[in-house]
C-alpha cells in the first residue's frame, strides 16, 4: 500500500491528479437533468439587471435604492455578467463552479500533511462533488457554493502553520466572503480568536488583521447608510424580528433529519479522532467556526432555505472530518504494518482495523451514488417555478408592462421576467413593509397594499381551495384576510395547478390593463379561471 502511494506520487504530480478527479466530479454534478433553480435567485438577478442597466441598485425602476438581498458581492458579479452578455443563470453557475473548485482544492491541501493520503484526498474531492446538496446548490442560481468556497479557502489560510502572507490572504478572502454573506462574521471572529490564542508571538499582526477586516465592514456599512439610508438589509428586519422563541428550530430539525446519516458517521468518526489522534492533530479547533451556523440559524427565521443552503458549509465540513480522521488512522496503520518490528499477527490485526475504517467511506459513497442514480432516473421538477416564469414572460409582452403593478408574496421570477412594478408582500423588497409591519401588524400591511391599488394580486391555494396562510413575513398568516379585503374589487385572471399547490392571480376590475392581463393569462396552458375559493 505504501509503495502504491509512493508510485502514484512519483509518476503523477498530485495537482494533476486533483485536476482530473475534480473534472470527473464536476462533470457528474453538471450531468443532472433536474431543475434546482430557486425563485429567490431571481431577486438577485433583478437587482443585478437594474444595476447593469445604469438604474442603480433598485427594485422598481425610478424608485429609491433598496437592499432586498443579502449577497452584495455576488449581486455585483451577476451585474458584471449582464454587462458581458452572460445570462444570470449561467453566470451564477459559473461562480458556483469556481466555489466548488475552491472547496475541493482547500480540502485537498488541508490533508496533504497526512502521509500516504493521496488516494483519500482524491476520494474526498469526489465525495464533496457527489453529495446531493452540492449538486443541488450548484444549480440554484444563488451564492451558496461560491460563498462556501470562500469560507473553505479562508479555513485553509488560517490553519497552521501560521504565516503573515497566509494571514493577509485570509483577511482578503474573508472580506470578500462577508460581502457575499453577512454570517461570515461569525467564522472570522472565531478563527481570529483561535489564532490569537495559539500564536503568541504574532498577536499584533492578528489584531491588525482583525482591525482591517472590521474596517472593510465599516466601509461597507457606511456605503449602505449613504446609498440606501439603512445599515442592514430588509431581510434582517424580517428574519430577526420573529416573535417566536428560537424561530429557526424547525429549520434545524429538518436539517438534522435530512442529513442524519452524514451527521452520525461524522460524529462517531470525530469522537474517535479526538480520543485516538496522536502527534498529527488533524482535528482543528477552527472547525468550531462551522458550528456557528447552527447558532445563527437557530435564532433567525430562514426564508427559502431549500437544499439546506444556509448550512451547506457545515455539510462540507462534516464530509471533510470523515476523510481527515479516517485518512489519519489508515496512514498510521500503514506505517505500523510496514515496520519490521511488528510480527505477522500484529499485521493481520492492523489490516482488520484498516478494513474496519473503510466502513464510513462505504456508507457515504453508497448513499451518494444511490441519490445520484435516483436523480438521473427521476429528475427534480418545479411546476410552480415554471408556471411563475411563464406568467412573468407573458406579462412582459404587454405594452407598458413596467406600469402594471403586481402584489405577490414570491418576489422572484415573476417580477424579473415581467419587468412590472412589483409590491413585495413579505417586505424583502418593500422598505415600508419591512420597517413598519412588525410594529403595526398584518392589518396595516393589508391596508398599505390595497391603497397601492395593484393591478394584480397573487395568492396560493391549498388542494382544498383554501387560501394558503403559512407564508413568510408578517403577512404570511393573513393572506385570507387580504383576500377578504380585495375580493369585491378583483376577479380571477388565472389559476394554475402546480402539483402541491395552486397559483392564482386576481385582476382589479377597473384596471387599465384588465383586458390585456386576462388575455395574457388565458394563453398560459392549464388556466382554471372558474375555480371556486373555499
């Protein structure tokens, strides 16, 4: 086994092997026929489109700038894609591929200090690429994998051995990461604190690095205050003002149930690693940074957290832990078996343990391959998103579409494709709702929306034809009250069965665009205009 590793390293440089395996893993990721796009991605796309068009960072053209996103740097990069003629979906995919490369490269390099580990490091790259959430989040159109790549690059740079070039590389990388997602702050605080404790002679440089990172945040917040008139994005007002105790507990329960196998395997392996690891301490204290995500999302109310996207870095960290510990164990076994001082019985015993330590790999790859094959046989579809995109495209064909006002709780694909004036009922892209809804309540939101006299109002219906009252934001549980307030002034323009839910839009009776809107909705297949709401 040792000779095999030696021959591999001697004949083929590890960087070439890494590149080959990464390309294989990436090709498997890209082979999916599933539609994993998330509607929220189109929120970012709309801001990027307006910025690239010279209208500024605005939601509705001609209105004041607004922060309806939490991925500033990613939004800027998507806007650059618009300027270069690259579609936002393709640009987002390209950025996430870069992120996946950073994840795999950082993980591959982190384990290079373990002797005889080249095979396991290559398998780690493949395991990261094949994990179902990697494939899903690569294609969502959101910043998840790109941001995770920055986090793992920062993890690699802050790991020992310490050096000032690595420190400043870390500060730069994490500054980009915090502009991509704000919860990066927790990683930086934890990692710099650990570095400060462990590197006594370099504390001044570490403190200066922390001050530099803080300076980046301050400059960004000053920009936000000057340009938007607010330090925090609207999502902070919605997510952090939830009246429930521990509002993210259901999200975390779902996370643990969906990834129980990976969590169990990594937990057992981690305990073994902590108890038995020797001189080569591969279990780093810096892994605590990834646990900060559990804390953060326990006290917030995640919106559209599909595919465990908010906790994706933690999933990759769990995969890394499995390979790190098992690689270290097997490396030690190989060295002991090769020792001439050990007799045949001892070597047989070690070979048994060698095979035993391969069990976690077996279960992990068995799960990943099973999910991958299932995905190929039964591609994931999104009838709701596809219908919303079709509605958006139809609305865009109406003359003066930008003058049509639409009120709806899902502010993604419909406003992006249509270009209409859009009233976001949740408040992410409507500052008046974000700033006032929590204190004034749902009745105020309903009055505010009705005073706007939108041409269209959208709802979701349950299979029982009842109004869906489990949405986001203050209005989320009061859609039936909004329906009661508007039903005498509006009539059904279009209703569409989207598998698990029905999407329905109402047009205002005296709307100047009524005939055009009704005609547009009638052209969309599956219109159930005569539906009766219970």
